[in-house]
């Protein structure tokens, strides 16, 4: 049987670079070597691409973030419009083909990987890829745009204010308190994994929170604090998506921080399935599917909720390239739902190929004269 050639694209110019390395290693380990031929494509923090077919290219099991991009690796580029979907590397300034790939699995969390940037490049290069397309990725990455679309669709969200970095002089603590109450959160509009997020309880910490958020993005949200449980649901599919069972994050810190998500296995307790009435689980699943469709997502996503004491569900955000580390919620939710890690990867690859086939059937020219 001919193997499907899968390119795992990971790393990237992102604050979530190290998480991406861990996710990519887990995916590599889970792929059926009898079914798939794998090409590892790493992007360093400066944006340079490298090719290496050895798993030592990835994080060495620790959280140091040290990768081996340049250790025996070839500098590589993806050329839009090239035949056979070739990746090429430069040797003595001459492009040399290194083979084709049937599908790319982008494991690029955060900026330049989850925001539609890489998806646009892959579409131009005519290569199938796992996950949401350009539009769904861009919408899902920007918390401001996500919330506006969800609000217009009648999906409950937290109240929020939006500011750009050039508006800092008019950001007013008293105004934020008047509209949102205390405490509230300050977060970058386009960063994931709680990077740059601060919980503000008084004016003394307000300006530091603003500076922290603007370090990672030129747009930030000041968001209402929702007292409640943190509930998550995984979604899988294209035109007919399905929802997993529902899990709960029980943070052991003030809130579910970057370290709690990826570095500290004791930073949070993952309760899967969540201890909820059946009717509420079904409601969360239906709301997750509606959110997935409204935001134009495909392939995969994790939808995060707050559950108030009155059992009202508030959509917090969507993650279109959720973590695939050993403590990540997305694969754990599917595992408890009866879909193993390996089967999940298989399904995601097939969904990518199915979407590509559907898109290839569309006409790209129009005959005016018949």
C-alpha cells in the first residue's frame, strides 16, 4: 500500500513555539509508520524553515524549548505553484527538489500559524492541510473579531472593551471598572495559551497589565471577569462536525495560565468527563458546534466556556490548532469519547484530503463567450 506523505510543520515565530515542538513530537509518535511517510519541517523563531527527518529535531522531552533546527538540517522553502507540491532547499544557491507531500499537518500554535498566514501560503502552493482554512483561522485567532461575530449570532459572550496600542492615552481604569466591574482581565487580542494575560484587581496593577498585553500584540481586550467553572469541548469534522464529551479545567492557580496548560502537570486538574447533568453536557456540545460553524471552522477546534452558577454557558474562545501535548485537553477529550490519539490523527488527515478534493472540483475560470 502506498504511504500517505505527511509533512509536520512546527515551531514558528510565536510565543507558543515550545508548545508546538511538544505537540509535533506527540503527533509524530502517534502516526502509523506503516501508513504514513513523515517529513519534519521546523520553523525557528526567526522564521527560517528547516528540513530534517529525524525525531531528535524536536524537543528532547523537557520544557527548555531547545530545538535542533540547524543540526544537520537543510534550509528549506515552500514554493507556491511548484510541480508535485515540492519542498525545495538551497544548495550552492540552486533549488533542489526533496520530494512531494500529500498533506501538511500544521502544528503552529499562535501567530503566523494559527491566524490564517500559513493556511494562505499552503493554499497558494496547492497543498492540502489539516485544520481550519484562511478565514476560520483568522477569525478564531482574533479575540475581538471572534466575540463580535459570536455576539451577532446570538451566542453568549463576556462583555469586553477593545483598544489599540496607539490609543493608550485614552485607556481609563475608572471607565473599565464602570463598564466591566472588578476584577477584569487584560489580554492580547491575538495571542493564545494565556500569553500576556493579566487578572486586574486594582488600579495599581492596571497599567502593568496593559504594558504586558501590548508586548505581544498591538490590540488588546479588557474583558469582564466571569465567575464560574471552566468547561471545554472538542469539535471534529468539516461540513458535518461532531462534538466530544465535555471536560472541565480545575485550575490550581488564580487562573489557567500558560505554565498550567503546558509545563506544570500539577497546574490544573483535567476532569473528563466533567461532572455535569446530561442536559447541560448536550447544551455545551450543541453550543460548541454552533460556534464552530458560525466562525467558519473546519477540521478541528476546541471551544472553551465559562459555566456560571445559574448554569448559563458563556463562550470564552475557540482554538483552531489546539495543543497536542501529553497533557492537552483536545486529544484527551477525544480519547475519553472513544477516539484514540492515533485514530484522531488519521481522521484529521482524511478531513484535510476530503476538503482539498472538494475544493479542487470548483471552477477557477469562467467562459464569457460560448
